[in-house]
C-alpha cells in the first residue's frame, strides 16, 4: 500500500512559532487575549488528541482500507484526483461540522474545541480526545467507498486541518472581498466560535466558506457587536479532564434520568434539548433574540 507522510507532523513547528508570534503581539496590543491556564489546557488538549490518534488511528485507517478494497470505482493517482479529493473532503467536513453542532452525540466530542472563552491560535489546538467514540470518522468513509485511496484522503484531511489552524486569531481583521467570499477566514471563524445569539450554529466551513453560502448557514461578522467566545454554558474551570469529558457525563446523566421514551433523544437531538423544555437549544436562544430585535431593533 502506498504511504504518505502526515502533513500535520511537519506543520507543528510552524504552529508553535505562530503561537509565540501571536503571544508577542497580544502582550503589546491586547494582553487579555491570552490567559496562561487557558493556554496550558489548550496545549494539553492537543497532546492528548495526538495520543488518541496514535491509539485509534490504525484501526480507522484499516477500516478505510477495507472499504477501498471493496470500492465502487478506482480513482487514479493523478493531479485532478488530489484536487477533487480535497474539495469533496472539505464538503464532508462541512457536513460533519454541522452535525457536530446539531447532534448531541457528535457535540459531546466537538464541544472540546469550543470550550475556551479566549480566541487565539492556541485555541486551534483544542482537539478532541474522543472523536473515535463519537464516530466522527464515519464522514471520511464515503470517499474510500467511491474509490479514493485512504492515503490520499488522510493527507487531504491533514492539509485541511493545517489550513484551519491560522484562522483562530483576532490579530487579522479582514481579507479582500474576493477572498472572504470563497475561503474561510479569521473573520468567518470568529463568528463560528461566538456565543452571541445572532451567530449561533453558523459558518461550519473548514477551508471553503462557499458551503455555508450554498446551504444557508453563513453569517457575517458584525463589527458593532463584540464577540463572546466559548459555549452557552461556560465550563467555569480549567480542570482538563472535566473539560474533555463533561458533555459525555452530561449525556449519561440525562439518559439515566429521562423517561424511557425520551432516552435516545438525549443522544440525537440538538445540544440543550430536553423532553420538558427546561433548557435552551441554540434555536430557542436565537428565536428569543430575533423576537427582541423585532420588538426593539436598536437593542
């Protein structure tokens, strides 16, 4: 089987260098952008995610190889196949990312990435330890089934991940309009990490923001409204293990307490959903905000 290097391994030194440069910028311009304990938690997330990848990555790759061996067609190793794979992988990432915000089972893993109340390059390192448990790799499998070799798929996915690193910053405001129209940028991704009602569940793109524009989930950044980062119910702690597993614990508690007819709904309904309506989802939060806007547009 052909082997390709993991591009993320080569990018790590540049990640560290860019974080240090941003720290220097923040110290001079906006010292509140970095909080030492928060940054340490982000770094620990990144380390733990790497370990989880080493433990479970082989099994996931073997599954992809098995699907490729039973593929519908054979996609050749040509230049256009790499481009096509990258674009399709980014589309599947959009679908995964949207599902990760709309299905609580997937959210339990993805919430790790949103758990910081700061938005800087170290936040990009807040990668999940439990993606294997959430089965997020399922969104990669169609590419192998149709005929893209798993080595190409994982390489393209690594490049996608590298691209997403640099957009986690407030040091860059805007790019030219043509670039903002096509590509995911710091401005677009700041919106995605916001807890402001107008921004909830938007801008799911990995590399190409065109997916959000096509599927109606794009929301532009409004300069007049400062962004609040984190999650709707903030962690309130720098405890690493709680940050990693808190939503899985929450799911277990809700399923245990729920009536039998509602137990599965706590897995597949949106985060915040309850059978008695006692908690808010992003939909209910945004609906209240929209109602207030209609009543008082100046608010």
